[in-house]
C-alpha cells in the first residue's frame, strides 16, 4: 500500500440502537460491507445495541454507515453513534 492510499483509509466505530437484534442486522451489514469493499466486523452488544467497526475509503465506509442508519427491512434504528478512530488495517469482514 502506498503512503497516499494509507492516508485515504479511515476507521469508524458505529453503535446502532433500536430494534437491531434478531432482525438480520449483522448479516446484512456484513453483506453491505463486503459489497462496498469495507473491512472490519459487526457484533451484538449485551445492552441490545449493535456495534460495527468499519475500515476502508471514506466513501465506502460512509456507504455502510448510511445503511446502518436505516438497517434491514425488519429493523428500527432509533439512534446511531459514529466514533472516528485510527485505522488498524483490518482485513476482511467478520460477524462476531
């Protein structure tokens, strides 16, 4: 990876609140991330939220964040919190 490419990579940690568990949120987020070329992971939290870490180009990461703000058909997103972090050069996308 060139120096220019590494500076274009961003990382966002996203917390999604609402009816977001047991509605295929993680699976559809993973599908959207892979489609967009975003690396990272997604998991359910004990408090009922979903947490995702997304790494890639800003445009690709924002595309997945946009999906997370709506969620899959059966979800209801009440709140989304996005935290900027330094990239860790994750590879692939996993459901945890």
